[in-house]
C-alpha cells in the first residue's frame, strides 16, 4: 500500500473518480429533475417523469464518463462496482477505500450544485431514492440487489482481460446495463444501484429514510456478482490466496480460466 500511495497515477485516478462522479451525478439527476421545467405555453400542462429518458440519461452518462476517465481510474463511479472489483482481486483495499470516498464526495458536490440550480422547485428531493407505495423494505432491498448484480456482472464480464470475443464497446455495454437497471428499479425504489449517488441526494436533502437499503442492497449485489463470476461462471486458475495479494500490493496478476477454453488472455498493446 505504501508504494501505491506514493504514485502520482494513484492520486490522478482518485481525482478522476471524483470528477467523473460529479459530472455523472449532475447530468443524470439533472435530467431526472428536468421535467419540472417544461418549455411550454400550455398552462394546463402537467409535468410527468419520463422513465425512459431518465434511464437513458444515467446509462449514456456512465458510458461517456467511461470513455473519458476509464483509462485513468477504470471509471468505477459506484461503490458497488468498486467492491465487486475488490472482491475479484483487481484493486487494492487502499484504492477501493479512496475511490469510495471520492465517489461520495463527488456525488455530494454535484447534488449541492443541482440544489442551487433547481432552487425554485418546491419540496425538491434532488433525486432522493424512496420506496414506492406498496413496496416494503425487504422488497426494495431485493430490487436493489438484483438490479446491481446485473450491472456489476456486466462490468466484470466486459472488462475481463482474458476475453477476445468482446468486439463492441465495453463502455456502451456497461452504460446500457445501467439503463437496464433503471428501467427495472425506478418505479420501485427510484433506482439506487449506486450507494454514492443515493448518499449525495440523502445528505443534501437531509432525508435518510430507508437509506440503509441503498447501501446494503447494491453492496450485496456487487459482492454476489463478483463471487458468481469468479467462482462459478469464469473461475480463475490461480490460487485465491495468491490473487488476494493485490489487496495490499495493488499489482494485478494475469491469469487464465480454470479449464480448457477456446478463449485466450488478452495482452496489453
């Protein structure tokens, strides 16, 4: 850890997570709040949320940020993704902690700026995640777990360096996964699937009702995705204890599948 913390690239990556998260939150939640400001001369117009628009805004903004800062930090922009990659032995504990702090700070800063931009709105909740009527805590937790699981699974699969069959855009695939999660969960929980995003809205709006769901659910989903992918779907050939060394060293080792497979490991260009 000591060697990693001394590297400029490490701190550039942390800053990239903060900056990328700030832009992501401002764009996506800003798009979600936009329906309150219709450009219309029709006085009888009733503002209505467009779930498809919001889902695409979250997904496309993630894909854009992945292209923008992915080569610097990996563009996690989500504590659940960071936890999944930590359990997959792809980042160190120090990097995971610093990333999550940067993500939470970025979300708070972006939400605070949005609070100023949308200050004219009465009872502005700033994209606060809340359980829909008829949805209890257990049901909301289940939705958050499943929606996050498919996202982190997509991240692990599309960024797997052993694969040679990924011919499309990995950032776009991950962005579509984010959009898919929103299309599923937005009507039930407002779609958290990102504890930092939920924390920013809760802190600035000063409303932590059922907030634990939007930490526990995504983190359980991210952890489950990592364990399922690494130990069931695409097992690693290297010993688990050897791979866990990355938690302190920060150096990711190359490894192959734990079985005969037509895929070969991708080499750096």
